[in-house]
């Protein structure tokens, strides 16, 4: 869906919620990432750091 946003967030969830204040939200779903998502995020980060 073009009106949805998916991302990984690490940190204090309250700070993120504060930043969302004043925004129109139809739905908000907060989930722990799957093991696959954690590994993919970790290895993508390593690849970016390895590039010159």
C-alpha cells in the first residue's frame, strides 16, 4: 500500500510516539522484529559500511 510505512526502530519508543504527535494516523502497529528482519538489517548495515 502506498500509504503505509514499515521500518525498524531501536531506542525509546516514547520518543518516536512524541514525534508522531500532530500527525494523522489511521492505524499504528508496533511489533518486535522477526529474527529474519534482525539479520537482514544487520547484514545490510555491514555491507554499507564495507563500501568505499
